[in-house]
C-alpha cells in the first residue's frame, strides 16, 4: 500500500545566502510543513553543476529538525555517502550510474544510521538495478536530467514509478518511491496516480510567494490524485 504523500522541498531553488530562513519557511505547523528537506549535492563532474557539500549539510542539521534527504549527484559516492549518514541525514541517495559497489554503499549508509536511497537518471533502466534495490530503502526516480532546477517534467519515467509501486505493493521490494524534477501543480497528479510516495519540488515551492502554502497545495493535490487512483 502506498504511503501518505510526503513533500520534500528542494533547497536548490532557495536563496543560498538564507538557507536557514528558507527551511524555516516550510517548517510551520500543519500541511505546509515539509516532511523532508531535499538537499542536492552536486560535484561538477557527475553533473555539470556545483552546489554544496557536507559542511553545509552539517550546519543545516543544526538548524532544523525536519529530516534531511541528501541527493548525491557526485562521482565516487562509495567514498562520500557514508559521511552524510554519519552527520545525521535521514536519507542518503546515491546514483546507480555513479556507484561502484551499490550494495556496500547501502550497507555503509544504513550502518551509519540513515536510510539508503538509489537514484536512476531518466535514461537508466530500472530492470538493471532491481537486485540492488533490495538493499535500499528508497528509489529516487529522476524526472529530469539531474543538474538543474526548473526543468520540464519527463512523463515517460512514470513507467518506472508504476513498476516500483507494483513490486512494492506485492512485497517484492520494500522501497519508498520518490520522484524528482519538474514536479508542480500540473504534473504532481500524474506522478501521484502512478504511485509515487515522496515528491521533491524545488521551483514549485521556492519560486512561490509563500513556500509553506505551496507545500500544502502540492500535498493536497497529491493526496486527492492518489485517492482517486485507488
Ligand atoms: C535536479 C535536482 C532536483 C531539483 C528539482 O537535478 O535533483 O532536486 O532541485 O527542481 P525542480 O523541482 O525545480 O525541477
Ligand atoms: Zn534532487
């Protein structure tokens, strides 16, 4: 059975000089409170963009009690991912395309006390990673090419969401299904109908005048679409 929708605002679209305040804007009580805060770590190699790393994540962990969802778009996650778990991230996601030994990475992340996530780019087949996914807690389906916020949603990746949902509902996989890229008012419903549990939204939340209100609106849309699809 799918989870109640989780909303994970991505701070990639927030003001990097005011990250604490930007997270506070989605930390109020009620439906506008983020379930997770999504942190995009990019190294300028695995993706053609450079963002933030472990020191910033450590600082954010001191300023918020909302669980941090760290999405590592980096080369050699085998080396770097456990550090994010040790720091206290709730979920640490690595890319299937970058991992050398993904099963060991999952074990290391879990041993350090976090959930382990595996992400697949739009062109990556889910079938090639199903055995590996048995060792993971979350599957992050990318619905844009990783690297930048504000890109257009790619509906063709929803087949992967449907497959993962079916495998999770029939007990063949024990993962939470997360989607990332282009999630907003006019795309979240199809992602919810396909069986997504957790919705990352960057520009739709931080491009809005009131980020908390945007979180609440996305949550309501996802819940309604999920209900209708049952
Ligand atoms: C893109 C990042 C996303 C990004 C999503 O590589 O992984 O998390 O912040 O931004 P939007 O929601 O604007 O597509
Ligand atoms: Zn992301």
